C-alpha cells in the first residue's frame, strides 16, 4: 500500500497543486559559504572506572563502563575559533551517544562565522579497508572518524541527508585517510561536498529549463533514460535527478520492478538525452500537464538559485503524485461496487494531468485483484476513446 499523506502535507500541497505555488511557500534560503571538518576519533574503555562528574576532560559514560575519547583535527576550512566551537559541539554529541556509524544526523549550530547559525550534518565512520583488517585481527582497533558539513539551514540539509550519507560512504570506501593523502585527495573531496551532493538538482534545472517536464515524466513513469555525449558530472547529475524525482521508496518494491518491466516492454525505446550541444536535445520524450505545471515551479525557482528550494519543490512534486495515486486507488475500490464511482475515476484521471502515468501504476498494483483489474480495464478503454476523440 502507498502511504497516505499526513494532513500537514495535504495542506502544503493544496496551495501548490498547480505547480507554481510550490516555490512560493518558502522564502529563498541563503546558504552563504560552506564549511567542513574532519576529525580523528579515538576511545579507550576503562572497565570499573567511576562514571565521573560529567565535567570537561573527555570522560563520557556510553555504557555502565566509562570511555575516554579524544577528537583530533585532521582537516577543516573553518576559522580557528569556529573550529573549536564545532569540536565542542561534536564532543557533546559523542557524550550523548548521538552518532551512529555511517548514518548522519543534522542539527543547527551557532559558530563564530559570518553566517552565525548554520545547518550541520555530522557522521561517524570507519575506513572500509582498515575495518576489515580490524575484523581479522581482533586486537587491532580500526580508527574512527567524524566528518561535519556546514552550510544553509538545518531544514535545508535534512532534505539532503541521504545524499550526504552516500557521499560519506564513498569517502569511507574509496579514499585513503592516511596523513600523506589528506591534502592531495581527502581535502579536495571534503571541500566539494556542497557542489557534489547538494547542487546536482539545481544544475539539472538550469540545464534543462522548459524541457524539465520530460525528465519529470520519465522519472514518474519509470521510462528508461539514455544519456549521450555528456561529461561525467552532467551524466551523474541527470542520474541523481531521476533517482530523486522517482517514487522509489514510496511505492512497493515489487510494484516498481513490475512497472519498470512493463514500461520497457511497452515502449521498446528509451528516452534519449543528447548533450552534444549547449542545450540538451530529447528524443522519444513524453510529458503531461502535471509535469508541465511542476516544471514551471522549478523554472520560477531558478531565479533565486537556491538548491534547497529546488529539493523542496521536488519533494512536494512527489508528495502530490502519491496523493493522486492514493485518491485514484480509493475511487477504484468504490467503483468495484458503484458505477457512479467509476465515472468519478474517469473524471479524476481526465482532470489530474497525469492520468497516463497513474493508470499504469495502479494497473500493476491491481494485477492480482480481479475486480479492481476489471475497473482498470474499463478506465483504459475510456481513456483511449477520449484520446482518439
């Protein structure tokens, strides 16, 4: 079953149903400068030690035993005073046991920087190769690290928490954190966090402009997309945009897989994006009124150049699609016993702007339900007759 929208989300979407309102709900957020910090984290258990009085000095009780830990700065672009404040913030989080390996958290932190209060993503991790070695040799403790990315607001960074988790995963697997490689490899990677993890959606919006509707349509309908003649960053940006705009994680995995197969078999052709010119050229592209309305919201938001706003619009776009799917499924259940409800289904599909996609999604979901499948078959015939007429 698809998740129903909470009341708050429904209210938010009501003002943005036609797409244009989605970019008007939030003020443009100034993200200013961006910062990072990388720390080495070491701890040593002291069984039987007293829990201490909680004063500064690195003593923290995670368990009935006490653990001493230290944070050593490895790399940052923060001013010295701000870095000390960040280190104090991370130490308090460690004291509370608020860091989990490979899973980042987001908070708001006040530092001595021009921006004052900023969003802070922080995550602890262990390097993959050293972790494997420590597993093989139980007397070796794999070094632990804490990384922080700072910029924008807490709410803005929260929208990108999963992307930042993946960014840390790549650091964990592919980069050597030995001191000799810090300046050559690790520091540039950390400095690029905002461009690489936060800005892809913004760059795609600016690249595609009024052709973005076809990209949104491909993401919603699970249409295969082939990118040609693009540089590596542009190809990755398009892939990330399609993943972020799809309903993956919001529909059942089996539904998504079946829909991908159905769309591939039905169309036989991928949507081709040719990036050989200054503007991408699209072949075998589809679109509908729903995607065109939301495309306009993105284009309107492009004037402010705010990557956090683009992500919020994208999330509202997906929430509205889920809301429409749930409404259609409710109408179909009613139509199994009520012919007037069948007509309501038809009117909804005709007026929602994305009837072509919604009908395919519910068709896959109801494939094993005879009564609902019959309703979907009738609706398909109605839609075909209307399109011919």
